[in-house]
C-alpha cells in the first residue's frame, strides 16, 4: 500500500508540473491584441477650428469675406436674388473700408433693421434705406436714397458718426448726420438708447454677429 501511495504521489506531482509548464508556454506565445487599422478609403477627421469672437467695436476691419456675407443673407432670406446679394455684400465691404467701419457690424445691422431684407415695416425696398434712417412713425417713413450704394454709404456714415467725431471721408450723403452726438457710441451695445430706443438693440445686433461668425468660420 505504501508503494502504491508513493507511486500515486509521484504521478500527481508530474501531472501538475506538466500542466503548469503548458500553461506558462501558452501565455508566452499568446499573440498580443492588435488595433484594427482604418480602411484605406477612410479620411482622417478634420480638426475643429475655433470660431473667432465677433466684434463689439463699430470701427475696425471686418473679417467675413463677401461670399460668406452673401451666403448668410441668402440662407436667412432665400427669396432674394443671388446676383444682387453678391454685389450688395461687396458694396458693404468697399464702403465700410473707406470710412474705417467694420463691415461685419454694418452688414449685421442691415440684417437686423430690415429683417434680412424682408422689410415689413415703414421702410420699403425701393427706398434703399438699409438701417431705418428717419423712420420714426406714420408720416415719417424714413429717408430715400437713389441707389443701394448710396443707401449703404449713408448707413456707414451714420454708424461712423456714432463711433467717432472724425468726419466722413466721402461726400456726405447722410441727411441725419448733424443730429448725431459724435463719438457717443463706439460699441454696438452703446447703440441701444442712442441709435435705437430699444434697450436690447445691442444684444440683438450681437446675436446676429455671432450667427454670422458661426456660419462663416464654423466647421
């Protein structure tokens, strides 16, 4: 019986040693998990570009390109004529640059004042009045201008008058220029209670500017 037990013990010990050895070898040669490769046709993800902050100051250089201004206006009012809008955006850039006014601000103000050229108030499209100049109430619908270019120029000159006491560089076409307290509103927020009676005017203008920048510079 002793011999049998001794033999059995040896057998169990050998079996255990063999089992451990096999497990160890299996662990040594087990292949490492691999990361699946992207298919060759898959494009790498583009990094998200941060949207620059929209301006608060009326004076300065605009950063939104003409085609982006036009696209923003057309998206908000698809009924507009694209060739007109393309030329209209260029007028804002050119006129604002001459007077040192930020064209992003002036263009956004036009969007606010005219409802993205949908109008609906006292001012009508044929007036070429893009900022409600002189539009006070019944019997005082507002100023009229002979062309979109002159209408934009009048708006730019009026905005500049609020931002600084520096006179306009071009011939004065703004008939209400003399009524402005020059330099009283250098920021868009200061236009509330000065340019417009609406105390939320600056915030509304800023909201349009933010949307313009998101549409123009967002991914």
